[in-house]
């Protein structure tokens, strides 16, 4: 997979570059700020851009803005945002178009999950940090009361962007069992038939959790 | 591009032009020593220039970097002005010069002080700390303009070596108004140093205080240099004694700014450092697993060294670090606090925009209150009410638990009490009827 890295910490950039190269990816460019990252992405047209959320020039949400820009210029390029901590606002719109991931920086150390997330994002899927999902689930907990503990676990993994077989591997279940759980969850939450496309499924779950989080708070 | 950074670039252009002017004047003087002086001065200006650039790169929208750069530009300005004046005195017709300009720039020496006073007033976030500091900024810049305008019409000749130049604006008694303008200028310099002291004393935690400590120590160089200047005039007839003060100012303040900014950078670094180390270990593991070999000794040495650095950084920030969730303001931070709580927390927030130290303390009060309610009181509901009133920010945490909480030595509440008191606020814990506890803090918000 051809990857461009945009990250202002030289230490982290070099580390990520050697890690990705080591597991067999081709890092075609690594750049320290938003404008040069955009230029590199437009020039190399990579499968995936891995971006730090906070970058020069403004050290604010430069990476997120860059992600939106890449989305309009090159809709088929995957964008994975990395962040030091969970940002309090998550843009559901960015997730909506697929090809998008959002992970905490330390997830990089879990190499197998991390590379799986990279591949999902590059091929049009989603990857959301478990921490983000957990916060959404806590907020929406009253709305989730009809679900069993197992079903909640499955829901969290769905929201992270995992496929049925990914969830099966993580929870050590058979694919069939997971399928049953998923359809029961979607039925209980009234989300309808969204199992065909992994990405739509994530979106449905997110929209659901978001709306109930707001209800729970107000 | 932010205006602060654009202005920095503009100042570089101005500096190059000033250097060119100096070279023209020195060549006309035909003095070989001049080359050395010019070289030495340019070297001296590198300190504020470098500090200015590092600060601007660190935070392009922050005017602190711009004013540090202006301090470098000032050194070149003083050199250009001095050499040009000397060359004009030696051979008045050789160089182009304007009597109007020479009359209007008699206060050019103020350039030694203005940039550093501005750095003191704006450090560390690029904004004046309070209303008094904001007024000082206006008084400082206004007095510079007034002094130069009034001196242009003051009775008497220009200062040597320009004493023979004409006075195109005439000589009026109004010109004596330059003396009060000068006093306002001196007053502003003292106020700038005091602003740093106020900021230091109001710093809510050790980290913020450590950031400001060096600045606090160096801020005295600004009024001290003025005093040296006067002492020099009175005792020796020249301001040469002040040179020591000028050098101290030009080295100490840029250095203190950088120390403060780099410390901050280090804090951001601890997490990056640890994750990067993790990645290196993963790469080595992968190489070994796929049949390659890894030089173990250097890898372990590097790893341990990185760990030691990270430990040092973490130790520095262990006390009272500003939680990163406050980046978007207190309101969103409290929302996220309520989301991650094990109990239902009802949040009502109407605090508006708050100074950083107030929102940090308010956040700690809220967080400690909610934690206590969950852990000790057996409460079923918690209400968090934060609103702004005339006497400051009210932070109230109410629960319906067992009650009986007290502010006693060594507890979390006692530390919270100290924290709130340090900002001039008060904290109280009372039992509610029929059941529960109220934790209420009032934190003054300044202007």
C-alpha cells in the first residue's frame, strides 16, 4: 500500500515511517506540516494518508481540515487521523463518506490491529478508536438498555468499523453467531437492514449513539 | 498566514535594508574599525533574531516572536541611525538626509526598550494578561509617538552630532510636553515589569509558574537599564554604563522566552517519545521474527535513554498539568466529564469565555466534586452548575448522597481549597437537606 505521512514530530514521523516500511508498506512521502502534506498527497496520489490532527501552520485542527480537503480533491484516498487524545468533537460528516479513520497515537503500537485499520480505511471502510466509541456508548447507555452485555460488545466493535469476521476473530466467536448478534442489535435499535455495507453500518451506529448521547445529556 | 508571522517576515526585510544603510554610511566614514563594529553588532542581533524566529515557528499567531524579532531589528536600527548621524556630521553634503526625518526621530533610542516591554506584556500567549496590561500597551506605544512628535518642536538644538541641523517645525514651548511623555514612557516600562510579576503570582500551578519563573527574574532588566542609563548620564556624562543593561536585556529576555517555550515543547514530547520508542521496539521485534538480526546493545541503550528522558519530563508535569480536554474550553470539558462519569451528571454551564487559570481550577473543582460523589457518598444523582456572576465564576457540585464531607488536611478537598484560595477565591462544603453534599467554589475572573 502506498502511504503519505503528515506529522510534525520528527521523532514520531521517523518511527511511523520505519514501522510501516517494516510491515511491507511503501511510504512515498513524509511531511511536517499541512501545506506540504497536501502537495505530497496531490503529487503521489497514495492509497492512504496518515495525518496528525494538530500540525503546523496553525497547530489547531489543521489535520482535520486537510482531511476534508483531500476528501474533495481525491475521494478514493483513505485518510487516517491520529491524535494525542480524544478530541471532544468528532465530525460525523467526515466518517459519513467512508475511507476514514480516527485513532489515538498509541494504537500504533498494537501493530496487528493498526495495520488492519489501515487496510480497512484504504479500501473504503472506517476505523474509529475504541476510546471514542466507549465515550459514545457511555453517553447513550440508557438507550442501550435492551441490549445484552454481549450485544453491547458487538455494537462497540461495529462502531469501530470491524467487519463481521473481524468481530468474530476479536471475540472468538463463529461468523454465524456474530451475524445473529448483529441483526438482533440492529433490530432492537430500530436501525433497519444495514448489514450489506460495513461503512453504512458504522454510520448508522454512530448517528444512533450521537443522537442518544445528546438526549441523555439534556 | 497569521499577521504576527507576516510582520516577522516584514521586519527581516526592514533589517536587511537597515544593514545596507549602515554599510553605505560606514564606507563613507572610511574607517577600518567600522567593519568590525558592524560585524559585532550583527552578531549581537542574532540572539533576538534567532529567539524571535524559534518563537514564531513554535506559534505563528503569537506576537511574542514578532516583538523578539523587532528587538533584533532595533539593534540594526540603532547602528544604522548612529553611523548615519556620524557620517552626516563628518560630511553633511555627501549623504542624502532629511531634516524633517531627523527632527521626528529623536526618540529612536526608545527602540531599545519598546520590544522587550511588549514581550513582557504579551508573554506567554500573545495577549495582555489583564486590563491594566492592556492599558500599559497603549500608554507605552502612545508615549513613544507623543515624545517624538513633541520633541520635534522642542526649543534648543538637536542632540550631538546633529546639533547644526535646522529645525523645520520651529521651536515652541509645547515641546516641553515631551517631558511628561517621557515620564509616561518610563512608567509604562515599570508597569510592564510589574505585569510579568502579577502573572507569575497568579499562576495557578507549578508548571505554569515554572514557565514564568525565568521571565519573572529577567523582567527587572528593563527598568534597571533605564536607571543605569540615568546614573551613567549623571556620573560620567555618557550613557555607556547602560551598555551592560542593554546587553543583559538583549540576552536574558530572549533566552527566558525560549526556555519557557521549550519547556512547554518538552511536555508535549513525553507521549510522542514513549510511542516512538514503542514503535522502534516493534520494528526490531518484527525484524528478528522475520529472520533478520538486530544489534541489541545500542537498541537497549537508546531505549533506556529515551525512557529516562520521558520519566524526567513526566516528573516535571506530574503536578497540576492542564488537562488537554480543556483545549475547547470549560463547557465542552465538563460535558466530557459528565459523559465519562459512572453516575448521571446534570450539567448546566453558562461561564462564557474564561481565562485559562480560572477554567483549569474550575475543572479541578468539578472533577474532584463528581469523583467524591461517586466514590464516597453513595449518591444516585449529581448536578454540576457553573455560571458567571459579578463576583466571579460559581462552580457548584450537588449530590444526593450521604453527606458529611469536610475540608480536612491532606484530603483532595484540602488541596482543592488551597488551589481556589491561591486565585483569591473561596471553597465551601455543606450538607444539604434532606440528604447530600454541596461543594461550592467562587473563583474571581478579573476584568
